[in-house]
C-alpha cells in the first residue's frame, strides 16, 4: 500500500487520493462510496453508471461510464446514474410503422435544433442527433441502425436543450424496425409454440415447487452457455 | 451527366414522397440526377428573424458542412420552405465572417463551414441549367390542352434577396409547364399565402386563404393548381376537399406538385402516377397543341 502511486481527484467537489490507473468506479469505491444504485454490470453494457467529469483547466464537461473511464489527475466528477425521462406507453403490434409513430409518441423530437449536444454526450459514440433527425422523418430503419449500440444511460436526454428523450425514441425505433422490416425468426415461432403447448410446464412447476436448498444447488451447478462450450471443446 | 447534391427535407420523406419521386424521375431524364446527401438534418423549418439568434441557423449550416464534404459547391432542394430557410441562412452566413466564426466555434468538434455553399431550387436548375428548350425536347407526352395555375405561395419568391423569381409576378413554374405543352392560366392569387401553419391551430383561417386561391384559379379556367411546397399542397388539398361539395366552380379542380406533371410529360409510366394525375392525363390532355 505504501508504494502505491496515488493521484488526486474531486468527487462532488471533495478531494480524494486514489490509485493511478483505476476506473472512476473503482476510484469512488476506494474513496469510500458504496454503490446501491449507479452500478450494474461493471462491463460497459448496462448503462447504469453514467458519469460527468471535467479535467483540470478545461471548461468542457465530458460524459462517460464510470466503469469504463480511467481516473486522471485533477478530474472533477459526479455520477448521473438515473434520468427521470418519461417513456411513452404503447402496444407494439397495434402500431403501424408506416405512419410517423415516433413523432406521435415523442412530439418533442420536432424541437431539435441540430445542436449536436446529445452526440457529444454519448459515451457509446453514437450519432445521436442523426438518429433523432431520422426519427423526425419516420425512417425507423435508420433509427435502428444508428442507435443500435445505445445502452440507455440517459446522458443525451440530460444534456438536450430541447428536452428530447433520445434513448426512448431509439428503443421505440428499433422495435418498430423489427416489426416493419424484419421477418419473424423461425426459432422464436417454434419456441412460442412449445411454450403454448406446455413443453416446459413440468420443468417450470418442478422449479417453482423446489426447496430453497435445492434451488441453491441447481444454481451453483448450472451450465452456462452449454451449446457454445460444447462447440468450442469439440 | 452531372449530378446535383440534393437536400430532401423531412416532408419529402414522409407525406410529400410523390413530390420527391417524380422530381427524381424528371432530373434523371434530363441527365442531371439528384444525389441525396448521405447524412442530413432538418433545415431548421422556419428562418429565424431574430437578429442575434445564431443558434437557429446551426441546423442549416450543418447541412452546408456536409455538402462541403461531398466536394459539391451547391445544394439543391425541392421543398419551398427548406429552400427559403437554407438559402436565407446561406445568404447571411456566407456574407458574414464574424457570424460564421461564432457558429464554427460552437460546432467545435465538427469541421468548419467555409461559407461557400450556394443553395438552389430545382425550378432554378430547370430554368438556368437545363433551359426550357431542352425541357421541351424531353416532353414525350406533351400536356397539350391542360390548363394549369402555377401557384408559388410565399417562400419561393420572398424575400427579394433569395426569391427565385419576381416576388409579385413570378413565371418560372408556369414557364416550365408551358415548355412541356401545358397552358398556364393567369390568376391573381399566384403568390398569396396559403395560410401555412394556421391549419393546425386555426384551420378556418388557412382554409379561407386556400379557398380564395382555388376559386381564383378555377375562375381563370384552370384544370389543376400546381405547387412546389408540401404545406401549400396540404392546405390547398384540404380546401379543395372541404369546398368540393358546395362551391360549383372548384368542384373539379385538382392540386398536384409541379414535378408530377413534368414527370408525366417526360414519359413517366402511368402506373407510377397518382389517380389524380392519371385522370388529368387521360381526360384533359389533348393530342395536338392549339388554343
């Protein structure tokens, strides 16, 4: 511990010495913060740890995931783990993707002035403004393509001067694209038939009736991605 | 064959798709095909008149930056409102280096706009680059006998600095249709306002305006009113529908985009036409010129 190289960062304005070369998330835990919210997969996929920081001497704010970005000397940071953005309710199969459904459900996308602040806030480097513009003209295929890597951290919506809820628009666009432009996959049709035909009922009932100890054993002994491991080993 | 860098605008991808489809056909036939900008955003919709409101010009400027990246010096549009917004922003920002610097400083992580993009409407391209003679030569299905009222509305011809023609007595759209055999009628409401966005909150205001335009065209003997703007088209269509039952003189008048008629004249397949255009071609167009 004595030899460990430390660097100073500021978490919500307070100075902490944290190890060099660790992520913001690890640094915050090192400094004594305990995450109840604002941390999830710790692998850059879940979008729970949206974080804002400013480097020493810079005026600009940067937007990252705490689990993916390394700390730097003099960094000022805080987490924005949740975005209180409203999400439109809809039943997907009742929508007609040929109409401009996105604009009907999220009319505020028409307020976009193309400032591109959303794009600059995206830790996934998505062309956020471009997919909002595609949404504006009802091009769900383009919305789906451009927004594919979105992890719904919500930082775009937090920055938008027009109060657009980009990540919800992107999600709805991907769903509309799936019903408008993608065929129903065969394996899904088969699995639905199996479910409805009761193929898995016995297995499910057995699980539901199992004791806690049984469940713990089953969980510990479970096989993860069986098919893939078999393919790899054979 | 020289390609034109084309900015569609949102309406052209949505409710005005036939405006775009027919324009593509026309420009392809005339060997000046429209090539759509790979990435583009809304033009900004309405040109902001506030003197220091540079933020609302950023949308247009971004499209100019993307035009620059294609190597083109010109951006061609179809929608009259997009033309109005884009050309006014270009006029202002190209001429003012200080404002350009401010906008470029705001777009700090994107390439700078160099202030050299020119904006033209397809009608200007037809008049100034294709020419009426070449257009006439391309008319394999001349529109003889069809009486057209060329309706310009506001945004194509105003303000004077960016208007594509005389703001009181424009002729460019009528000239284009005359070149392909149609017979333009003279009517005094050619550059009156259709009522624009009042159709949303105060529909009766917009409909009254549009009704006057239709009646004026019908009294001048027009079979069809042609437009170059998705919003004018929408308002006039609405007015035609609501009036058809009770105003005799406009009962049969149709409203179409000017490109729909040009495409028909330049040999578009009948299957590609809307029922309205097909009917005009079969019932109103005569075999010989005359009149």
